[in-house]
């Protein structure tokens, strides 16, 4: 039996959680999420409009408990990167067998990577590309390439959708220009593969064929980017000798320097 710790219960995170949490090998789930469910979340989420204003992590825990009454679920309403929550989050990760990252900003992803490597835990990450044209699913294991290594290999040539979602509750309200949000279908397609990758880490038999660090999954053919849809691409990245994230980093305080160096292009193959 396994314990899963997950950060993020947004539209993609909730889809992954729902699929992983139904697996009989999972007997405990630990959830970290600071946000409140808002009207613009409704179009791409599981929860009803009348749940707006409630904590996402509480809604996620209730959803999972209704489907798995036997499951032990613990939650913390906390920002992953807030130092005031560091002790309890550290304790949660120490108890877990595997981690799931479902947040949408690089700083949080790198912080999660640092925590996973600190405790020697395998973890997975799903990233949906802007407009839902495809996505990445990453699998990280102790001693292997870190998120910084993968970022450096990819050189951030394809931008993930970090833009805030439009406020669908106020369609006539003026908004700054944002990237086209991914559809729920695209989010769930990547989330399903993310869930499969997570479950594959639970056993050697399940892990057959998942030997690459990263899988790129085009969901649509896009001229100049993806020649055709659903032509999955395996990216067996190696650990980078010059990665500031996992090679020279010795403390949490070095995350900012590593993050800045990677985004500035200082780390490359």
C-alpha cells in the first residue's frame, strides 16, 4: 500500500487525483493547496457552481472520500513556497511514497523538486501547453535528472500556459490579453497520462515502457510545431553536469539563483 502526496488541486490536479486516488494500491493521500474555488474555475473543474468560495483542497478531499471511503486523506491549506508552512509540508513529504506535482509556475515546481530530492522520493509532473495543443508528462526518480535538468534540455522553447484564466463570470469585463486557455478535454488527456505515469512508479511491472524522463504528447497537429496529433515523443534526458538546481545546490536558499540562471539561459547542454 502506498501514500501519495500531491501539490495542486486545480483543473489538471483534480483530474490526476481522481484517477490515482481510485487505485486500490493507494491507501493514503496528502494534499497541499492554498486556493479558493472561484467562478472562473467552474468551466474546467469537477465541482458545482454553488461550491464557489470554498477551499479547493477541502472540495478535493470530499470528492475523493465519497469515492474511496476507506482512503485516509489529510489536507493543508498552504502555499508550497511559504516558509511559514515549511515544517508541516516537509513532514508530509517525508511520510509519502510518491509525489504528484500539479502546479503551474516554475518556482513552485522547482521548490517541489528540491523537496522530493531532499527526501529521496520519486515524483511526476504534467504540463499542458498553451491552447491545449499538447503537453509534457515528466517522471523523476532519486538520483536521476531533476526538473532543472529537464528545463535546461528543453530550453523553454515551448511555453506552458501560466496565464490566469479569463473570468467567465464577467464576460463583458475588460481583461488583459491572455494565452488561449486549454480545454477541459486537453487537460484531462494529459492528466490521464500523468496518472498512468504516477501509477507506473508504484511497481516494476507497471513501469515497463516508461523508461524516459519525459514524454511529449501532441494533441493537435500544428504547422511548424507538431506534424501530427498523438505521435507521442519519448525524451530520455540525462542528468546535466552543470545543472545549478541539483549539482551545486546545497540549500533551499539557492533555488532563486538556480531558477534565474536557467531562465536566463546560463544552463544548457
